[in-house]
């Protein structure tokens, strides 16, 4: 028997409430009330789970990363034709566009930093995969 599991990506930051508001608006997700003031959870309508944890010594990650460095980032899939609108929305919520040269100029993928400095991308899925389905690893 396999035990049912849910994966949750946890982002560290100095102000979890503010970052949770950013992602709740961007992902159309709901903030879940938890008893720990240093931990906030978000649940999206498509089964997306994200958590934000307070790190009192938090320092934003740097970008671009050295060639041999790896760092996780969120890949948010948007429908074909909606990438420009999704970008406007993300930037209006506080996202900061990253240098397009640093991401290899991938078509249909745009990189940003969230208000706490974490990288994320808005991406158009391959034509045979609708936005909102499972994501590939970045």
C-alpha cells in the first residue's frame, strides 16, 4: 500500500505574511491559517501547495547564479497567449523581471524575482500540455 503524500515547496524569507500575500494574489490561492506565526501555507485551486517560513537571518538569493550553482525556483504555467498579461499582473504585484540574457533567452519562459528575492518563472507549457496540469522540473 502506498501512503498518500503531498509535496509542499517552502520558501524562506524575512516577512512571510507579505510574501504569502504576493503568491496568494499571483496564484489565486488561499492563505491557510496555522498556529505558528513564522509559517504560512497557501493552497491553490489546482492543488498547488506552497508554504512560507520566517528566517530571521534571511538573505535574498543572488541572480544570475554561477554556472555550477543550482537553486530551486517556481515555474508557474500560464495558458498560451496569456504570458504578457501574466507578466503585467506579476509585476503589478511586486515581481521584478530578471535579465533575459541570464536565462538563455528561452522562448515562452520569463524569469522574475518575488518581493523576497526568490526566482520564479512564468512559462507557456508545450502545446500538448495545458496550463494547470503537472509541471516539469525547471
